[in-house]
């Protein structure tokens, strides 16, 4: 009996438009933010995009509800950071470009 169970293969979900196997969902928050992307266990997970009411957005990797991995964040003024995120903070290699064109590229640690 145990041998039969161990030989069963688990079904793989097909890849979605974001390139992950997590079910895609659109979720609207009370603060008017909208998330579209992978969800798993009630958390944003996999690839997805969050847009806030003030036109800020984050698009990239999510883990347990946090921006975590590679992504792009643009604030409401148009300043942009592209690179690594850890628990929703710029952390690792990345590039920041402000609206005047000034840039900072290199290693980031906890949003600094």
C-alpha cells in the first residue's frame, strides 16, 4: 500500500501569464491598492504586480506577501528602483534613478 502511494506523481499546475505555477488572482485592498499575480495560502506569492492609489507600483517576485527577489518599484513621483528586494526593502544589487536622472547603482542594505 505505501509503495503505491509513493509512486503517485503530484500534478503540476501549468505556468500562468506571470511565469509561475501559482494561481493568479486580482485582489483589491481597502486602501485602494490592487494586486494581480500569484497567490498561495492567502499570501502574494510568485510573480505579481501591486499598484497603489497614488500611482506607485511594484512588479516582480513575491514571497509570503513580501516583495522578495528581483523587482521594480516606482514611487508616486516617478523615482524608480530596479534590483533585489528582501522583505519589501531594497537589499542587494540594484539601481535607483530619480526623476531628475540622477542614479545610484550598487549594493543596497535594508533600503539604504
